[in-house]
C-alpha cells in the first residue's frame, strides 16, 4: 500500500486523529477475523472439539459482557 492514496473527488479526507482511529479499528477487526479463521481451520483439520472441553454459553456470554463493560466507548 502506498502512504498517500490517490485523491478521489467525491471523498472527504479525514483529519489525522480520525484516520488513526479508523486504522486502529481496522487492525482490531482484522485481528478478530484472523482468530475466527484459525478456529475454523482447526475445526476443518481436526474436527469439532468434544463437548466436555467446551464452555457453557452462559459463561461465554458473561465473560464477553464483562470484556465489553471494561472497554472504552468507540464511535465507528
């Protein structure tokens, strides 16, 4: 990727802070997709994990809600 993309007449450029926020959000989303892809690849290679090694959905939900509560609010 080039550091300076070609300007398109119908687009409004972002200020430095907004551009940095957009890049950080993109990196975060890319990391999440990479984790999902690795899980799917593991399932494809090794099959589904046994139910005994899993986590109850209630525990997973509560852990996720705790993580969300600890994050800083973001604007997309």
